[in-house]
């Protein structure tokens, strides 16, 4: 239920940011939302003040207004935070941020991918992999890289629910399965 609610709030923010004449680029919205949520998460006093039912709504709104001024937040991000706090949904703010980033990525044609390689890849290799995957899928790739020496050589990419395995370990495992099937 809470995840659906967080997704609803995030969806509303995405609609506002992507609206014509919003005056806020999605990348800047991501940055500002991240700055605000990180500050709230890292400040125990701020978190307590925003979560406590003993602190009046007007005081919480003043805290958000000050935070918005200090961080230079766009009115859409400020208003989003005010709505979240006034509806007592501050505990779901981190989930809302993740959902916002995911929904904004979808809207812009980005898809997350986890790329696992046997060794560290150079920036040129990463760019080449992202370009090849993006071309195959018709999307932009937002890659997270992991090194796993067990692959021996090559890479494995997980995009959405699909795995592309071009590792030596994957080829050896596949060969073993075919040999065992014929025995």
C-alpha cells in the first residue's frame, strides 16, 4: 500500500516536471529532490521535527520553506515537499524519490542495466557496451557496473528481466549443460 502511495506522489511530481513550461528540467528536479531528501535523511533533528506529531503543521511548513530557500529549490520541488510533509508521508520520501527517478527515466527513454564484468572496464568500453545495448533495445542505458572475477572474461548484462550473458563463465556453463544433456 505504501509503495503504491509513494508511486502516486512520485507520478504527480513527474507530471508536474514534464508539463510544458514547468521551468524545471528533469535532471535538475532529480538533483534538487536528491539534495532535499539526503539532507532530511542525514539530519536527525530535521527528521524528528518533520515526523513528530507534536510539531505543528505551520512549523513544519516553515522548516520546509527554509530548507527550500537554503538549497535553492524550484517551486515544484518545494511544493512537493510541502504536500508530502502536510500529508504526513515524510517516512516514504526516500521511496518517492526512487519512484520519481524511475518514472522520469521511463519518460525520457532510459532503462536501468546492471553490467557485470570480469575486470574493471575503461570508460570507452563502458560507453561501447551502453551504446550497443541501447541500440539493441531502442533505449538509453543507465548502467550500474559490478566486477565479478568468477566470470573469468567477458560481460553479463541484466536489463529489466532479461539477461545477456557474453562471459566465459556463461559459455562454459552452457557447454556443460549441453554435454550433460547428451550423456
